C-alpha cells in the first residue's frame, strides 16, 4: 500500500494552524493551565526536600512540611513585593505635583534643544499613567498570589503522585521519558538556585547604590529589583527605570538621575550579563533570543505568571528535545553556545 505524503506547504500550514489553536487554548484556559504548570515547576524544585524528609518522617508529614515551607517562602516573596510597590505608590502620590512640574521643565528643555520627538512624549506624560502602571503591576502580583493558592492544591497532589507516576512510566517502558523528566527537574533546581542568588546580589547592589547616592526608597528599590530579577529582561528593565523616574522628581535635575540610571545598568550588566552566565554554565545555555521570546510569549498568554514561568517552560522543552533522537539537533541549534554539550538519553 502506497503511503500518501502531505505536500510540504500544506503540512507547514497545518502545523502553523495547530500552533495557533494550541496558543488560543492556553490563553483561554489560563486560569487552569497557569497554576498547573506552576505547580509542576514547584514540585520539581521541592521534591528533593520532601524526598530527604521522607527518610526520617512519614510520607504525609514530609509532604505537609514541604508544602508549608514552600507556601511560607512564596507568601514572604509576595508580601515583600507588595510592600515595596505600595511604598512607591504612596511616595508618588505624595509628590504628584512635583512629577508634573519636573516633566513640564523637561518638555521645555527638550523643545529648546530641538528634540521635538522626545518632547512630544514628555508633553503627553501624565503622572496618573505612572500611578496606574504601578497599580496594574501590583494587581498583577495579587493575581499571581491568588493563583498560587490554586497551585498549592496541585502541588500537594503532585507530591503524592511523583513516585507512582515514575513507576508507571517505567513499567510502560518509557524509561527515556523518566530520564528526561529527571534532567528537567535538575535543571529547574539549578535555574532557581542561580536565579535566587543572582537576584539577591542584584537587590543588594541596587540597594547599596541608591542608598549611597541618597535616593529615597532605597530599601524598596532593592526589594523590587530582587523580586523582578526573577523575570528575565523585563524585570531588570522595570527595576532600572522606576528608580530613575522617581530620582528625576526627587533631585529636580537630569544629571544626577542619569548617573543613577547608568549605575543601575552597570549593576544589572555585571550580575545578569557577566556573572550569571558563568555561574549557570553550559547546562542552562539557551539562546538569548529564545529567552526573550519565551518571556514575551508567556506573559502575553498568562500575564505576570507567564513572564515568570516562561523560561522554565523553555528549559523543559529544550531538555525533552535533548533526550529525543529526532529533536536533539534542534536543541543544539537553539542553545546559547554552539559547542554546548547536549545530553544523551543515557545521561
């Protein structure tokens, strides 16, 4: 019997259409898919903790302690971010008149120097836009906090079924899938450990710089930089722009805020672009274009939660591709370093 092959253009069109259908389904079902993906990510990270406690404690008690510790950490993170943003909003409201006056002076300076395009942007600037942006960011973080509660339920169920699911896959002959899952979980753990350390270093650097330069809300900017650094590209951008905008109002000039802007970018560059890639190593080497694309794509689909979970989803996809004979070449092509080691199925 002859096999009828679909012409390449038609197959490509079908593939693109299927991708759009899947993305639409992920967007429409974001209230379910986002907490589930987040829960899988958390289970992969905290499983070693539960596995270690199970050696000395009953399984249910170990799971309960793991969930409690995880919930406390996430609640503490959310509380710190909301506190820092609330302080920034209060400061901005108290200095609303200064915001408008300072940006009016900036508009006049730009026009006097012939920078009409930049002047048009500043001319239309309304401090209420900044307040609304901060409020929307806070609302987005509150949404993240609300769906974390849903994710905790899935985390509990996931922790209960890790062992049984692994045994089922082994009995079904899917050993390579178990190996890929184990490799992805190890990369998740390494990714979060590195990201947490680098975020802490970034937060301390931003706090030290803003405190040394006498910027108001120095502690709040440090906390904000620490939290937002978990979102690649977009997080450091906001953590740099917000203190600069507030510094323009505080110092009523452009020279000093410009120095602050340059200093914050130096901190972000040294930690994010120099130190972190060397600590992460080749195992987490992914094309920067793909990282940025993943952040924008998943933030478009799932908001703030998607911006956070986008890179772990990309890491999982790359890891599963590495352990698939056909897709392994694509994993090598899309990695950050062409000489990067690609895992074999037996690793």
